[in-house]
C-alpha cells in the first residue's frame, strides 16, 4: 500500500480547466503518484464530497465563500484544517501536508492542530508568489472598516 500525502489545493482543481494554480497542484499530485504516494487534495467548494481523479482523491469542503484567488484564505484555512486533521488521525505517520501558495496557511494550521494531539506531520509549503500588491490593496480597502480593527 502506498503512503499518503495531503495536498492543500485551496480551490477545486477540477473547477479551473485551463492552466494556472490548479494545473500546478495537479502536476504535483501526479508527481507524488509516481513517487509512490496516494494524493488527497483538500479544497473549498460549494458542496462537500469526494471525487476520485487520475491524480488523486479530491476532498471538497463546503464553504459559503467563493475561493476568489487567494484573498479569502484567512476564512477558508480553518475550514480546510479541520477535515485534514480528521483525515490524518487514522493514517500512517508522519503524514506529509503540502500546501500551495497562500493555501499553505491551511496546511500549517492542520499541522499545528495535529501536533496538539500528538500526531506527527510534516508541513511543506510551495510558494510561487506572494501577491503582495493584492494583499496591500485589500488592506488599504479594509482600513476604514470596523471588522479589520
């Protein structure tokens, strides 16, 4: 039986048929398959469920918020970390938890949740951009709102 790896995809890799982030994540999942791992990709979606693909199992986690680029990661990360934690409890250890871009935040949260339970995991983050300009624009736009404070 192959070892398993958790991949935090963020958005559903099947919802972005062209290139970009989702193709990058799927390519890494295919590489993990070739290396003898069974990829489990976690993403936010309108509905929960699991889908078997040629590059691993996609675990969709229901969220009322659309994963528009990486701007909503702060709200989605805890929503993704909880099912990763539940998934990891019955798996071989240590479990690799690989997050991509800012979605790596969910992987780090899952790793921290597992560590508090004494479950070893190895967090990996592949960062290919920081979206600094977007983050600054969101911060400026939110500056006048009470929720930001």
